[in-house]
């Protein structure tokens, strides 16, 4: 946080107090819902219908030697009904690759409530650890947990925390630990829709070692799951993908408002499927071009990581509210690049309000948060380019070649002493400071 953090009524302390209040409110809300049997289990101790039920039931099938049944909608539903003790409307499918069944099967050795707590506890811990490591500030964890998607993940037992942790750790370790980064990227293939732009970014940035290890890890996971569960299981997963796309996207089985994507927004507005795919394709191509340019540029690694994290969300039509936890990774990398100014704090507040509005409005308002964070990244890039072009206004060697120490540049952008502030003011007020 900023230098004013030690003052009792500083903005940073007020921000942390609000975040702590939100996190405590989430805990109280979950405790109350548990007490009145509206969360986790009912009055008889049986599971309530939630997304985690699909994972626990699929794990039970795999543990019992019937992994292939998890990819049969009727058999998977029957397993869920058996866990509940009664039928229910709707379907909770298992659209994940077979290697993720190892995690599900491990959880299925526990009772439903215990497995739910272990799963959410482990994934939220990984998410918190990743955010703290990226931002290099433990207080960032409190802010991340105060985000509205936290309650959604905890309520239904979804995997948004895991996705965010994997993406964050992949990007954090890319420069210094390329092998670890590649292995983690291979694990991210459990949700392949969020990895669409990673090969492009790695190629543009020349991170071939991580790319090779990611491919090797994914290949090993497929081969090992084939060995344990049988090759027909992976074939069944591939056959299920078009059906999942048709159910969730083309038919909107879960409701267009739940899809926090450009495709979901277009369909929510009442436009046809063709318009949705056209708009999504345009955004995906734009994200691909932006990622390729950014990762080939001389921008800071943290800024590149933030851009890729946001682009990964925007580039897929298949993103739900709980997946917005990935935005916390992008925000943490922006903070790692440098602290936020007042404009950025204002935009971040808008992003969180937009995401939180989803709780009250049947609309894909989470897209507001995606766009707001993307706008912050574009602003950072523009400011950095402008600063580089104007460096000569502060220091020149007399031959038209500006000399501007990196440490002084950081002080100008993030505060610093009197000289740095005077120079920053000159840069902000000088329309063209290039030495002539």
C-alpha cells in the first residue's frame, strides 16, 4: 500500500476496513444460510442442490470403477439423485476432462459436507496465496476475498478459485521458473476455454520452454487418465463437448444472464445465435491481436500478465460469475506493476459494483468488470508509452539522447521525492517534451 498506510484514517486503511467488513459479511451470510438449512445440507443432513454435487457424484462414479458413466447425462443425474435422496429439476453435468476425475474421486472418499469444506478451503487458500505472491502484499488477499465473486464461489462450491490460482501462478513463475509455469499451464487444461490465448502469448514472448512443458503435462494427464479409466472415457469427454456447447450456449439452458461474456450479453439482449457468435469472434480476435502485440512489446512483465488474464476471460463465450475470480489476478498484477492512482481506484470500484450488480439484476453485469479492468490496462500502456516519449524533458545528455534512470522513472510514476514530483508535473503538463 502507499506511504500513508500507517496513518489511522488513511485511504488505504479505510479500504481495508471496508474489505474486512465485506469478508465478514460473507461469512455471516453463509453461517446463517447453513443454520437455516439453505446452504450445504438440509435439515436431514442430505446435500442441497449445488454445483459441487456434480463433482462429488462424478468422483463417486470414478471411485466405483464407473468413470465413463460421468459423461452420460442420465447416469450422472442418477448419481446426483442418489446422493440427494430425491429427484430435482435441471441437470448438473460433468464437462471436465477425465484427469480431473482424480481430484473428484479423492473428494468422494469423504462425506458430501466434509468434501465441500475441504474443496472450498483448499482452493480459496491457493487463490489467496497466489494473490499475495503476485501483489507482494498480504493485505491484497483481504481485498480479493471481499470481491463479490467470492461469495458465489463459496456458495456453490465451484472451481473459480482454482482457475484463478492456476492462471496467477502460471504467469508469476513464467520468467524465473518456466518449467513450473508450464506444468501449471498443463493443469489449467481442465478448463481449456481459459487457455485459448496462452499459446499465442508464450510464442509472442518467446517462452518456448514453458510451452513445451505445458504440452508435455497435458499429454501425460491424458495418457495417465486413459490408463486408469480407459480410452473410451476421454472419447466420451470429447463427444460431450458439442452437446455442452449446444445446451449452455446455443439453447441457453442456464439463462443468458449467467454468461458473463460478449456472447452472453448479445443473447441476453434478444439477438440471435449468429449475432452472438459474430460478436464473440470479433472480441476474441481483437484479444488475440492485443495479446500478441503486448507480449512482443517491451512492456513490464506484470502488465503483460494482467493483460493476458483479462483477455482470457473476454476471449471465451463460456464464462460464469464465479470465473471472475481471474480478474483478481489481473488486478494484483496491475498493483505489482505499480500502485493505483485515484482514477484507477475509481475504475476498480466501478468494476466491483458492476460485478456485484449481478446478484440483484438478471443481467451479465460481470462483463462491466472485465471491460473496466481491460480499460485500466490500456491506460497503463498509454501512460507508459507517453512517459517514455517525454523522458527527455527531464534529462538529456546534450546530444538528443535522453537518459532517465529506471529508479527515477519508478519514483515519477509512483510518487517519490520533490524532484520526482516536479518532473512528473512537467510530464503531465507538457504537450510535447521531446528534446529538439
